C-alpha cells in the first residue's frame, strides 16, 4: 500500500515497501487505519481493502495456468463459471454500520455478539470490502 500511495503522490516507483514504511514511521507519518479481520477454522488474517470468498478468488487463482493469455484469462474462466457455477455453503456474520462496540473479534468456535447480523448461504460469491468499487472495468 505504501508503494501505491508513493507512486501516485510523487510519481516515483517504489522498489521496497519496507523502506517506504520505515521512512514514513521515521518522518512521523503515522495514521490509524481500519482493517478487516477474518477467520476460518485454520487461520486468522487481516486485509486492508477487502476479502473475497467464492467465484472471484476462484477465477483469480484458478486462471493462473492461463497466465500466458494475459488479462483475458480471468474473463475466460468467468465465462466458464457462468456456464458451470459453483456454490459454497456457509454463514457470514457482520457487525452493522453504526452499531460499533468494543467487542473483540469473536473466536471462530465461540458465540457471536447479539448485535451482529448473519446471512446463511449457499453463496456464489461473498466480498467484504472497504472501497466503493471492485474493479476498474
């Protein structure tokens, strides 16, 4: 993320994100940043922009073997997924906007706070994001 911000703000290309992060810390360019924390049965991870589950990551990761085709590889696999969709069962729990509280992220096996909402699948795709768009196209 630091490299992208540096590139767009100063027009220079960053080669090492760690160097830029260290320089920002050294210069006192600190800011609070909101993040998305997700858990499954085997791991917990943090994302700054969004988390996808379903057809989007399937197309992204599943089309790697066609990398030689270029950007069209995703479109080809997307067409295949339209013809032969794959649905995923699961439940998505979320905390509604405006109902913020000091609860920590609940444990994957523990109870979810009563103020949270839930949606049960099957899902073709779930995408939790912080930006107002998913793609430039």
